[in-house]
C-alpha cells in the first residue's frame, strides 16, 4: 500500500468506533505485505545550487506535523512499515526492493500482489507482480480485512513484435502504446503483454510501460514473469537462494513464460499488436498524455495548436500574435520569451527515473552536449528528481552526474515533484514576461501526467518526453524546433551542433549500464533505507494508541466523515430537487476535481489559512495539507483550468442559481448547504480520469454533492465515489446531456427504490416536468452494501463496533 491519506482516517475511525461503544483496538490493520507511506516534495531551489539538502530541510520544516502523525501510526499499528521521506518514489522502491514476486509464508508459496493508493501502482506489473491502484478509501478497508470487490475484467492481449530502432527509448514506446490503447478502449480492463517483442524489453522498460497504465485507462498492464524478470531480481540484490526458489515455484505452477514460444500464449478477449520497429521518437501533449506527437512534427504541431480552438489540442491564440516576443531581464542579462519557450525542464516521476537506459541516456547526452559547448539558458527551471538513491549512485559512478549538473540538472530530492505539480515557483521576471505577453510557455518533463494546470499555473503547454529529450528541449529553449533541420545550439566557436551529433546510441547506453548498474549498489542503498534519514529518526512522535488531535493544527484535523454515525443503518432516501453545482464536458480529470499543487493566494483555501494566522509563504501545497478537510474541501474544483459550462471562461467558479451570483465553487456549495439544498454534478465521458485521488471523491462529498451524472467514468474514481456514498449515475447508451436537452439549470429528483440491485436503472425527474432514466453504477452487491451504509468506511466501523 502507498499513500499518505490511508493513515489519516484510521485515527478518526478509532475515535468513531469508541463513540459507538466498540473496541478501538480492533482497528489495527494487519497488512498482507509491507505498508509503505509515500510522500511528495515541494521543490524550492535555486538553479545550479546544491538543493537536495535544502529541500529536505524545508520539507521537514513544513511537514513536521504530518511526519509526526505518520511516525505515530508506525508505532500504533501492527505490521506497518514506513520508508522515510527522502528515500524515493514508492513505485520505484517497490520495484527495486520490496516486491517479492512470490511470497513465502509459513512454508507456503503464492504469487505476490499489491494494491496501492496511487494509480501508478501498476508499475510493478512490469516485474510480473499483479497490482493496480485503488482509492485510498478502498485501501483503508482492505487494510482492515475487507476484500476487494470488482466485476471480473476482460483481459486484452497486447502483442509486441520486432525490435526497437536504435534511437528509440522506452519512453517513446510507452507514449505510442498509450495513444494506441486509448484508441482501442481498455477502461476497466486488464492488459497483458505477450509476443516475441517482450523479450526485447528490460524489466525497467516493462515497468515504464506498466507504470503508465492509468494513462491508457486499463486497470492493470501485466508482463508475466520470464527469465529476464528472474535476472532483474538478482541484479537488484535480492537473495539468490530465494530467487531460485521463486523460479522453481513459477515453473511448477506454469507461470514462468517464454515469450518466444507462441504455444504458451493465452487466450484473450481481444488482441492488438504493435511492431516495435515502427515506433519513432515522440512526446505527448500539450495537455494530455495520450496525445502523442512525433518529435519530427513537434514544431508544426505546436504552431497548429496555438491557433486551434480552445481544447485538448488548442490555445486559440490570434494569428497576429503567434510570433509575439517579450523581452525581460534575469540575473542582470537580457532574454526573450515567445510562444513555445521552455521555462521548465524536469527529469522526474516514477515512469522514467526507474529506467537506467533512459537515465544513463540523459547523462551521456548531457556529457556530449557539455563537451560540444552547449548550455541551458539560466532562467529555465531545470531539475533532476530520481526515484531512488540507486539512480544517483549509478549516475555518479558512471561519470555523467557532473555533466548533468553543469546543464542545471542537479538532484533536488527523491520523490514525486514536477509531475504532480510540485515544481516550485518560476522566477518573477519570467512570470511577468509570460503574463505580459499572454504567452503559451512550455514545461517539458519525463513524467506521466500533463493535464492542464497540473505542472505549473504559468505553463499552459506541457509535454511528456524521455529524459534525454527533456535535456534536448532545455538546451534548445523552445519546442518550436525541428531537430532534423535546425541546430540545438551554436557553441562558442560558432559551430552548429545538431541533436543527432550528441544523441547516444542504444549500444553506448547498454555498455555503460552493464558496467555500472550492479547488485552491490542496490544492496548498499536499501540496507540502510529505513534509518538513513536523520531528521526522521529524530522525530518525537506520540506513543498513545489513540491519536491526540491538536485543534490548532492546520495540517492534521479529525475529519467529519463519521459525524452523526449511528449503529443502525439509515435507509437511502430519494434525492429531491437537487441543484447542479457544475456542468462539465469530456475528460474532466481528478486534477480538475481534487485539490493539487500550490494554494492560490485568492482562493477559499487561502482565505481559510489566512484566518488561522498563516502568511502566503506558509501555505505550502494542497498535497501537504490533505490531512485537513477544511483546506481540502475549499480546494475541491479549485483548478485554474476548470471549464464549467455555466461560466464563459476557465476558472474555479460556478453560478449559484437561487441568487444568480457567480461565486467560487466552495462558496456556492456552502450557500446551497446552508439552505438545505442537495447538489449533483453533470459530466461527459471519462469523468475522473487521471490520478487515483480519494480527495476527488471526499471533496465533492464534503461540498454536499449527492450524485454525479456522467457518460462514463474512470474505474478508480467511480470506486472512490462509491466508497464515499456518492451515487455514480451513467446516461443510457446513446444518451447524454445534449440528446436529453439538459442545460444544468434544472432541478433534479433522483428516485432511489427500496430494493436496489447492481447496475439497475433509476428514474430522474426534472422540475421542468421531463423524466428520463440513468444507470446506477453500483456494479456489485458489495458496493450496494457500502451505499446502504453511507460509504465503505462507515460500513467498516459498524462492522467492527458490532
């Protein structure tokens, strides 16, 4: 399990059980495997400075309360193990260290598996461990002994053929697969990779592909175990004797795969193919991970996006402003920004930092670039945030770390950073230039998410790219660049340097990898991982079995989810005359719904923190304050790129229909709540795509949202809504808001029958007199039980209290 939110509710659940007369000691999760708490770091650093220690010190200064809470949890709960902050990204730590592939317990062997509270838990599928992301709410129930319930998924076979071209990276492969599978449609399905092409991929390559499973919408992206998997376990320092036992077990039960032997191929509900030789270097963007763009087309594609209608591939910039230039000063020197200028270049995220081939490829490219006399403009915010200490180890030992540093790619910390929106501030002069020219500035990152408003509020275009390409675009300073025809730069001698002149070959990278990525590194890093952080070791945490809430804390607050809870079940009631809080189109992500990134100074959350005596410098991020429901409720639907059909511009506002006023979403919801009016949300396709944030369900619940009516849902978000007792309704096939003539200004009565069954149709009446039906997306009897209890956590408390 990974993810901070899981622990927060346990303390509140203990309190709630005690109030109901039950034994709070029963709430003591016994996990089937290690519980690991992930963390994220808010990057705040000066380019080309030694920022790692500064960031870690700053992290402990800002998040001391949270860390004390977590340390209390590690003492209060059985079999709970915490990997301290500053150690790495949980998915990479799992791949390199924690995952066993086969469990050995009490003399019995059985396959390893994992569910985690981050959607990229699927990364471990690359090693042959079946795993997928669940909402934090669902994981909490699992930790308390509740099984996961799901409809048996279809399994799509993805056949890989051929060999990748010499200049292609695993990132290019995964971006190609992401676009392909989004087109195929695999939401709610398992994908299993097979075919001779799999044997051409390292475990790191497979992990990269499996990691981005949420971006193509599948539940899991599984690579069965083969001899390459076994070799990886040995390479990463696992005990050889245990590894050999693992292999024997898998052979005995028929689970060790030979991808070149077609007789071992399973039967699938559907098969799609990809010839790896057809993959070309590419990026994805400017607003979604599935929008692949060949590097050779980047310049043309970006310029097309500039003038295109506002949308996933458009910014609607007037033609006469496409070549706008804004001059500014930085550190006493004159510079220019234009549409397409790169202002953030980050090697980040678990997707790529676990992969030695692309990380060493970036290092070798940096070496050749420095030797060729190329530099990165000083105002570009560059960073390197490895997924584990092993990455720094082999970058340093192979001799490329110093060259990365010379280009500004210093190690800034170990954790989720730019990819999750913790990019830190841009220089003020850069922000002023972007604002003055209304420029479409660019972030280029080796991450897995680039939804609007996620990376940084001032980068309207964001492209996912391989680590070497991140460096290339940092040097170029713009994405309006045709690398085949235009030079990356001109050195001090006046020589034009093209990307092809410095791009490392696959053979070069593999030679360095074989020499420097060795088992001893993994053993050395991981044998001290739980004690290496001195700040963590020195934390003094409470030792009481029940957590003592501090009413003055703005980080950790007892949540109101169990207020008014009784042992007796309350019969679900019809939702009468609900107002529509927000009306959306397609692909509204959890980034749009859930609080994420920096807390804007003019937001409801900022006003709340100010009222508690905090200054803007102390606001920190939404992620760091996810233990405080008052902040998170105010940050729900607070994304600056929110597109609400009731408002004629992007922003976190809506119309309060009784008064006709336009208000911040939280303020409108509060008015409805005070007047006793229930709320619903209207949406299009793929509602809740993206990260598996439980606050994307908890937040709307706290705002008073009783139901969502959408054309389709991303799997994890639908599950989270169920877990909070919010009804996920789905239009009947062929129907949507448009075909039904819904404006969102009506009032909705959703009739809840006494006897419910999975996926039944329910009647919806409007105050206009119109009626229609929708599917109630409780998919299993277990989910209906959760709904009758008002949510999964209420169910678990009643179960334990009785």
